C-alpha cells in the first residue's frame, strides 16, 4: 500500500519548548533587531527556518556516542573514528578536522587565494565568497542558464556551465586558484548537481591542470536527486553515488553541520600531500592540532555516526519529500518559488512576490521581515543584501535573483509546524500590496547580511 502521508522515520524522545508571541510583540522585536532577523533572539522565534546549518536534532545513537568522546589532545580514539569515516566516504588520504565549514574554507582559500587569483563555481555561497575575496582573489559564478529561471522545471538546475568553465580557464590561464562545485547549489536555490555535470567539470579541470574541489556539505541530499533523476543511477546506493562524486575531485570542504547531522564540525579532505602539508600548518596555527582541529572528542564521535546515518534511505526519503511538501503547499497558494523544490530548503522568489519593490530596496529583506512579523517565522534573504555589489558611484549592482530561503532543520519540526508555515504565507499574500522596501543604514565590508541595520522606506 502506498501512503499519502509522509511520516518522520523516528520517534521524539526529548522536547524543547517554543516561545509563542503576538504580532504586536514581534513588530517591537523587529525594531529592536534593526529589521535584521539575524539580530533577533531565538527565544522570540516560533519557527526558525533561517538555516539548516548546525540546527539538526541529533539521534540517540549520536548522543550516546558523545558520552564516549575521547578528549585527548593528540591521537584520540574519536579522531580515529571520524578520520576513518571521512576517508571511507571521500576516498581522500589527507583529512583535516575543523570546527566548521568556513574554518576549512579559510584554511584552503587563504592558502590558495591572493590578489590576481580567480576562483570559479556554479555559485559561491556567502562564506566561501567572503573567504576568497578577503584573500584579494576574485570569485566568479557560472551556473547553467536554466538555474537562473525560478519557474523553469529542470532536474539539475544546480549544474555548472561547462562550456563557460572551459572558456574562463583559457582566459585566466595560470591564475585560477580552484574550481569549486557546490552540491547542492545553495545560493542557486538549493538545486542539485548531476553526476554527469561533475564528471564534465572534472574533465575540464584535468584538461587545464586546475584544482577541482567539492563543497560537499549537502552531498547526501544531492545523491538522492541523482539516484531519482539521473538515468542509469537507479541501482546505486546514495552513499555509492556520493563516493563516485568524491572520486572526481582533488579535494572537498564540508560543513558537517548539514549532512553530518551535528551542531558543530567540519573538515577539509585533500589528495595532494604537498597541499595538505601547507594546509596542515595553517590548521595547527589557527584551529588546533591535526587530530582535533578545534573540535572536542564528543563532536568527532557525533560526526562519525552522523555521516553514516545521513545515507539511510528512509531518512533521505523523508528529508526530501517533507521539504517538497512545503514547497507544494506554497505553490498551490500561488507563492512564486524556485522550482523544482530543492532538498534542504524552499526558496521564495521575492522579486515576483513583491514586483512593486525594486532590487535596491531589497524585496527579499521585506519578505523576511513580513514573515517574522506575521508568523514569528525566521528566514534569510539570499539576494541583493547578501550578494549585491556597489560600484564606484555608490549605486548597487543587484543580485541575479532575489530569493528568500526557508531552510528546514533536520529532524526538528513536524508536519504541523510545516502546516503553520503555509498558513502564515496565506497572510503574506493577503498583505503583499501594502509592503514596502528597506534601506541599509549600517553595514560591514564583508558578509553584511549578518549584522547590517535596516529601516523601512515609508
């Protein structure tokens, strides 16, 4: 019998209270947070969809494993288990632990990057781009054309444009730090990357003798899409698909806070010993010794277990289908979305939702504020606040897309929570014409979306 209801493949053993609030209270919270959801207190949030990074609920097996954490400074048993698990998954000999993904990014891109260097990706995410640009290098995005059309149905909108890659590698010969394939493509709407595209990227990189890296923090979710959408992959397991993709790359950066199902951790995996030695020096200077890299033994135990649990087929079916369920509900309401729905999040096309708000008034920021005010739901803008660039005269070059991401934490919310989110969007649609844009009144040089202050335009 085929059931219509998507059930969580787990039982709830511990609960955490949610603080409920009124719309009037939330309007005051927004003022105090300078209309930036990053500056809200979590106690004032009802449903937190800002990120799926580090917000997962860990399993009973992971919690039990944490009790066995070996906190030795050097050579701990917990490190041995984590190293073995990462090496088995990636097939790479050199594994460097880090306290999270951006720490691993800082190490590898801090070493490879400098003024005059270029890094090419399907789409760099915010911290990746910031670490590259902080080194003085330039980050270039080349998603396929289909990936820029939010309404278009395409199975692998996260793919990199291989022809454009070949041309860029010719133009920047001798100046390319690395080619980075992000799976799934977070900034591109959480869209998956096909194995065939990864093979094409790897082939072009070998042709030009350029380093090929995977940003692999959601590779298990990406493997689900490959198995179910890519011809010839039906007979492979999700883990086998991930291993085939890793086999194409020279290295990988992972924030374990996503598909390793933990609240803290990450790693850098490399094939080349010389590159690994250089990165190891930076690891020891900035993160910690090579057998902990800023992590406690209990963190490493949880990562080792999570990297196995995430490939469970029942879990991945639940994960992808429950995210799709929210996307389908919103689509039926008439909310403009990035389609098809990705694995970890639903992305709203704020440019279409608020067509009356121009990009320089940040329609995505308007939506995240409205969603919080009306429903207590925290989300994040992925548009011109996050990726817009200023030119010499101070005017803004807007982002290619104005998206708002509803990132769903793993194993945290139930179907009733998701139904509540959909209901909040009914009110968002009813009030859409009265919403106005925002201006930035304070911002840092890098990663401004985290700490910028805004005010509404009246």
